[in-house]
C-alpha cells in the first residue's frame, strides 16, 4: 500500500516544487518561463526579456554566522542570485534585499553584511533598489531578488539539450562541499588550513561574463548553474530536455587542493564532486559539431578553462563511467533542504 505523504521531508524539496508548479499562471501573456528554470522569463520587450530570480539564505541552514565573516555572507547572498542570471545568459540590473533580523542583533554585523552586498553590486553594475525588514524569532534570514535582462534570442534554458550533446563545466567541482565539512566541524581541520576550500563555499564568483559569452555565441543548447550538485543540476537539464546523461569519471575536474584534502581526511573526492553542491560553476550542453568552436572560444576570450565531462544520451538515466569502463547509475538529489543528499 502506498504510504501517505504527510510532511515536507516525505516529499522532498524538488518534488514539492513540482507539486505546486501547476496552476500558477493565470495570465500567460508575456510569460516565457515560469517555475522550472534558473529564472522566470518575462517579455519580450522589444528585442529583450526580463529575467527574475530570488534566493533565500537561512542561518544554520545555509550559513553559520559565527564562522562566516558578515561581509562574505553579504557577498554570497548577492552572488548566488547573479549566478542564476548568468545561467540564463543574462545581465543583472537591479536587486532587492529583505531581512528578518533577530532582536538585539549587532548593527556592526548588519553593516558588514550590506558592505559585502554593495561590493558585489558595484563589481557587476547592479543597483540595490530596496526590499523589506522584519523581526525574526529564529535566526537571521536573507532574501535577495534580482532583475536582469537578456536578448530574447539568446536566452539559454534547461530544456534545450539533445542526445549527443557534449556536457561541459566551467571549473573545478567539490571544493565548496569540502569547505562546508570544515566549517561545520565534520572534519577536524582549521579554517585557515584550507583557505581555497573555505573561499569556494563562502565567496563564490558568479560567472556573469562567461554566461554572456556563451549565450552570445549561439553554440550552446542548454545551461544551468551548479548550486545543488552536479548530479542534481544535470538531472534538472535531463528532466527538462527529456533525456539522460553519461559522465566520464576521469574527466571530472578535481583541484589538487581537493585531492589533497580527500587523502588527508579519508574523503571521497568523486562523491564531493557529484553530490556536494554550491559550486556555482556553469554546466553547459553543446551540440557535438559545435564542440571545437566552443572550446576555442573559451581560450580566445580568456574566460579560463572549460572541461568536457560527458554527453547527453537517450533515456532518463544518469550514468557514470569509471576509468576501467564499468558503469554505475547515479541516484540522489544533491543538496535538498529537507532530505539528506543521496549517494
């Protein structure tokens, strides 16, 4: 007999989102994308569309306040939203911040928080236009909403991938997950011992420039930012595109620092890479015929490395091929606010 679902933990974050996505749009004119991608897409307005995204950070869920400098927390609160705009190939323009603040909360922390937010806004030419404040009975809550824009014919959705497309990521994976283990005290390592891992977690860089270059090139078929973990976010691409994927384990980009950390503390670097989350790299699918031009473009534009890690396939499974040729089917949803990450 099928078990009744009574709590959010029974259903999980992503199934809950699916369950509420029907019946949300009552005036469909001008809505190009609602729930189900990195941003809502509204328009067109001339040759452009609006991109809208929002993200919520909760104390002791997304950050540990006494172990994260408030300025860095402010930077991250903005950066993770700009990353969503980047994943659609857009340019961020305007930002709104809402805070729920505990009573007797130190003003110096709030001031530092806003300095971090303003610093990232300055760097990307984003206007901070307002928001809301409220009291909180259960820790600090930070909600950021960003409005961006993109050329109508350059928006990259999750649903564009096709079997045979190559899968690329724009940087190393798993470092933020390792940093989180250190920050939460799950590994007996000092914060100062692994600064690049802590920085990957607390100060991610939104890849706005890379996202624009990819979108303008017309070479890619789909794109997403890696916030929930490689398996989960690739799964979002596959679900939206009605496809599967094959990942080559030996091609996964692991930094030397992550490998050293994994050896020292008996961790699985591949597991951190596949399921860890909060990498905020871009995952891109590219038709195979466009692959050489896509890789050449990254070199010529000086965007940094891009790593080919697999391909889109028929079916709905995500498989990982080990160096010896054996395969395993990848399960799990990565970072789910209401479930443990599955491995």
